[in-house]
């Protein structure tokens, strides 16, 4: 973790990186309920921000936020694609338990018929927004929803306000009027009063600032869910030109900038100028939101959470066009290798979390629900957030988590080239099981972060132990499995 500690020193907080138990005096005496700002970025990779080591993308505002809170270096999305992870945040449940295991709308098939899955977050789920609304919070959702069509929109799931959230998982365009010429399905609703040249990331931020202005005198939950940095790849012209020049100044490619991953290709370095511009716009959004909290005098009583919903899009089936690189992690969005599920994560909790601290304990997106309830002093809902653990012991540096393993279930095919699979991480070891042929892979993440050395044959007992854990978990959550495809005739040869 040397690079991150060097980063902390550059912002003048190197001494805070050491793990020291902290709970600042007077914190628990506050009578005001804490406010929450949850910033969720779409498709942002683990290595796409400066505090995690990116040198090509420029994220000074996100880096500053990291220096003001706790950085989680082993933070995971509950899925390698967006909708399941988003459902896990809202519900505190694993996607497999919810039967939302694919991005809503995905329907690829191959040797296997993918498992059936729900195309909406059921209204029976008591979302984190509903829990906070019941406690008197003003709740607002801004940006990408992708958890069901109109009867299941954010305003039906506990949010008083919904701006821009609808069924689609990407915008028609990142420029006003945010429409797609071929299909109105992707048109972002509720932003019709814009102007030519307006950029979606900026507009969603504008709406967030308006919400903060109007609700500064009451407890609130603002969920800013950016469409960025998901496709379509569209950035402001001046930012694209800035990073095009920066990419040209990089050392010449050695010819191995794309790594084969089965039938796919993975980008090996960060140098895509349009994507870089999108990252910078997202960073500027974070800076504006944090500055507004300062301007309104809300900083000391506002918890800010920053996370991504899955790994960066680095790997695509038979195409060399993934826009980012997750190195040293393997593969990217859609895969259950680390590049597809490990995320940059920050929690800023003034008066409780000591600035500039770092946590290496594995955590997952289901953990937000119980954590946020306890942060707000609200009662837990154990029957709802069944798969989440409160992170308070980590945030306060008072202990660890009583959890044996983390699990993933993706019984689908994906445009990245990934095939139906499942995974479990227990301690430093991680096992991946491929459903087409039952093949298993075992990695020691402590020694092999890039998952290059499969230990399944060298450590058969450990592999069997984790395999049994994975199978038992699938039974426990009633995970749906893919079935043989009777129409399968093999891969088409070109």
C-alpha cells in the first residue's frame, strides 16, 4: 500500500494513514441526525482514480475526499454488472437472493440458457431510502436507476424526488437533450429544460446542488447516481483534446497493449482520451457537491460515501475497444476476476472517521444498508439487509467483521466475453467456478493480485473447501442456475 501512503503525504495527511482507534470527543453528543450523500459512479474501475494509483486520469477532488475519510482497498461490488449491484445497495441483499443477477435487459445465451431473473427490484423490498424516509429524512435520487420500469421507479422505492432515473442503463446522449435518435428508451427524463451544449454529468450535479440548497435545514439522503462513465463514450471537446495530448506524450506502445482473455481482449494501459474526459467531469462533480456542503455549513454533519457499481470496462468479446485498464487486476466489467468486481470506495464521516485512514478488510456493497442505519442511529432491519454487515467497527477502528466469505453469482453471458460463473473469496483465497464445464480456478490474492497463477491443482483441498462453501451458499440463497441449451451448435467459426 506504499503508493496510497505516498498519496496521503502529498495532501499533507501522511501521519493519519496509520491505524489508530478513534472516536472524536463529543461526536455522540450531537442531537442532529447526520445527512448522507451517496455518490455512485457507473463502470468506474478500481484503478480509475488517483488515490488508487491512476496517473493518466486526473481526479483531484475524489483524491481529496479520500484524504478526508477512509479508503477501502478491498471493496467489492456484489456483481460484475450494474443492476444487481444497485439492487444490493438498495436492499442489503445479495443479487442471487433477489433473483436480480444480470443487468436488466441482458439476454445473451450460448452453450447454456441463462438463468431466469427479475427485471425489477420488487416493491416488497424495504429499500434503504424507505428506511430513511420513515425516519423523517428527505430523500432524493438523481441519475441512473436501472432497477425496473415505471411502476418500480425511485419514487415508488422510498425517494421523495426522482430526477433522471428510469428504466434504461445508459443515456441516449451525454449532451442535451440527452436523447437517442434510434430509440427513445434511452432518453433521460425530467431534464427537458436544458440548453444546447449542456453536459449530463454537470446537469445532474446542478440538480444535486439545488436539492442541497432547498433541504439544508432538514436531514436528507441524496443519492447521486451518475450515468458516467458508462457508454456512450462522450466527453466535452476541450477535455478530450486535453487527454489526447496527454496520451500522445506517453511512451510509445510496445505492441502488447491488448491482452487476450479467452476470446476477448483486455486493455493494458489507461490512455483513452474521451473516457479520461468523462472521468474528469465526474471528479469535478464530486468537488462541486463537497464544496456546496462547505458553503452551506453542512460538512461536519454530512456523511459522504463514494463507490462504483462494477469494474471498469476493459475487456470485450473479440474486440480491442474497452476504454480503460484495471491493471494490476485481471479483466474488467462482466467478469468475476478482480477487475470486474473490485471498486474504489471512500467513506467520509466527520468526527468519527479519522482523515486519511485506509482499510484492507474485504467489504461488499450489501454492507451499506446496515452501516448507514447505524450511522444515523436508526434500528437495524436484519430481515431486510440479510447479507450486509455494518462497517462501524472498521470505520471507528474498534474491531473487524465476523464474516467468513464473500460470494458472487453470475449465471449469464456478457458482452465482455465472460460466461456463466460463480465465485467466493474466503480470506486471501478466491475460487471461480465456470458453469459450462464445472472447471474451477483458485487464486491467492495476497500473493497474486492479478490472478495469474491458478492453484486449483496444487491445492486441491483448499479448492474443494471453497467450492463446497460456494455450493452451500447457492443453496442457502436459492440461486438460480443456467440450463443446457438444446439449440446449441457450438461457436461459429470465422
